[in-house]
């Protein structure tokens, strides 16, 4: 479970998060919507420990542990995963080697032995098929020369390999055509367990139609100002955010 209480955060001298409160129980999908600049991506970066963002007040508890006291890599080992809106390229680092190192580090953190080569290759093949990722991409540098859709598939593939407890999908649907969106959404749904939860940051109703979130939150001016069911996303699709802004004053 994730609990965010009265969270304030800034970039340099600019305050962006202004008292965020959010609770996500295990196994639930929560959508986070809001206009550009409302603080959605800032919240995700703060949760994963991006050093460019400074938490000035508040607390975050993840599975009964103080998330804000953890190093970024330990947040990942504890089960936090973020799929980026614009996945970066890592020239010279083969995707399979990158994933092997990440998986070995997580297993070491929990006192487990590394997978054997045959175990790793079997796992990689199984997870790759979930998102229909071209096998040749695992032999190339991370995201180098990948199309937009391949980068997004790769993000979900990495999530499948690491099996997080909380996945943050930061506009993973951005730039995807309908077929690629379906593949990514179906891959994510296949990975879901009763203990895995997710924050889905999106501007698009189509992604939410595929994932069917349990709760929809709306963020304005650095705060979560309202929440509801999937029907809230439907209304936002039709009417935008101005009516919410007027309602909350």
C-alpha cells in the first residue's frame, strides 16, 4: 500500500506539489489526470527519488516503510517501478545485460541467489511474449533505434521482468497507435496480481477504457482536488477540467 500525506515538493525555488494526499491499496489501479503543469509527473518523480526534486514537507509510506528515506535504487528493489513518458536511450548497454544486472541487484537486496543463465533466458522469453516485443531488441542497446511503440513495449517488458508492487505509468500511452496501445494495455493487465497496484498518468480516455481503473484522481495546481470512479474520466473527456476548477474554487 502507498500512503502520501500532505506532500510538498519543489524544483529549485519553484514549489510544484502543494499538499498532495493519496492512498493506493494493494491490487488497485488509480488513474491520475490533470492539465499540463498540474504536478502529475512531479509526483511520480518524487516517488521514485529523482534528485532534481526536493521534498520540503510531508510523508510517503510504502508497504509500511518510509519511502522518502530510501535511496532511489532501494525504492526500486522494494517494488516501485516507473515507466517513463520519454524512455531514454542507453548506447552501448545491451537490453538483456541491463535487465540481468537490475534483476540480480534486486535479488541480492532480498538475500536471494542470482538466476542462472538458463533461468534468466527462460524468464526473458516468457515476459517478452506478453508484450509482443521483437526478440532482436533484447540484443540491442537499451532503446537505441527503437520506434516510439517499441520503447513503450520495452518499458512494460522491463516491468514484467522486475515484477513491481507498484507501477507508475507516466503517459505510457503517449505516441502509441491503437494497436500498440492495446498490446501494452493487455500486457499490463496480464501482469496484474492481487498485490500489484498502479498509478496511471494519462490525458487519454482510451488507455483508461482498456485498464478500467478503480479510482480516478484529478490534480490541479499541485494538489489532488477530487476523485471518483471511471465515470469521472468520461466527464473530463467531454468537458475538460474547467468545471472542476470552478467547483473547487
